[in-house]
C-alpha cells in the first residue's frame, strides 16, 4: 500500500469525524498544512478540538475553520492575531485552553512518546495552574501537565519521500515534528516528494513510521501575518 494520496481530500478520507481532536503544525502562517486545513473545512466536520500554537489570522490558516463554525475548543499558546476568534471566545461560543508555548510543545512531545503526564515549573502560581495537581521537588513547586494525543495530526514538510520520511525547512519546522508524533493518524503535506531512498537518512527529522498518509502540497504564495516596510533611506538611518 502506498502512503501517497492524489489530493488532500483523499488523504483525509475516512479519518475525520465530528467531535474529534485535531493537532495542527505551524506557527502563525509559517509551516502550516494549508491544503489539509482547507480540506478539513470543505469536509464540513464539526465540533472540533484544535490543538495548535495559534489559530492563524482572519481568513487564513486555521482561521478558516473558525469562520466556518467548525471549532468548539482550542488548545493554544497565543491567539492574538485572530479577531473573529476573540469575538467568539468573549461571546462564550468558543472554549479556550491557554497553555504556555513550551508546555504545549512538551505536551505534544510527551503524547508522541507515550508519556501520560509530566511536571513543570512553568505556570505555577498562575491561572494556568488552577485545578491541576502540584508537587514539590527540591523545594520548588511544579504543576502536573497532561500529554496531548490527537485523533489526527496534520503537518507541513518541505521534502518527503514516498514512505513518509519528512524534512522541514528552516523556521517552518516549528511545531510540526512534535505534532507529527502526537497523532493516532498523521497526515503530511510536502512541497517536494522523492522516491523512497531519495533522502539522506541523517537529514530526516520525522521518520516515516509516524506518517500514515502523504500528499503533495499545492504551490502557493506563502502568506505573512504582518508585513512592516520601511524605505531604504529610513532603514539606513537606523
């Protein structure tokens, strides 16, 4: 059986269902699996719990799932770029579980490693720690955090081979490796797909054993969340 699918919709066929937990790689709009996110929107699946560093911006990235009303709960570390998200949260239409960024990464990594929970000092004594078990180690208070395992994980890679081995590009790597290991089913989109054996083994970041399905990413302009531009004279002036 081949992991390579013809379309993003085909890659998601049979794995989406209402009420599921979806972990998604990316940081803002960098390294997001845009084709797969659009396919989730087009599927019409509802009542999603989405785990991601943030929810993109209005009209782009995971923001399109918010616009479509498909998301019930978000587990994220930052949501400040999405106005509709803020409106739905303040109106009580969207449940939000804020998690410090490093803690979120570790919760995903732990989920992929089969570790059910861990202790961290991050968040101790704040709202983040309310209702969570605490423990004292060496005189310091730690908070117990549960690992995250998603029903489906969606990631974006730059290069893959047909067995699902993945290589990411620069900062577009971000949360993708930990998301890839945290899914019961992981689906990757990649800009370049080579035959099996086409990747240098030492360069592989996510081994194909973690990836069940693969699709070639559509060539598209990579969006930037905020573009700040100065004239050359202003820049040289400091």
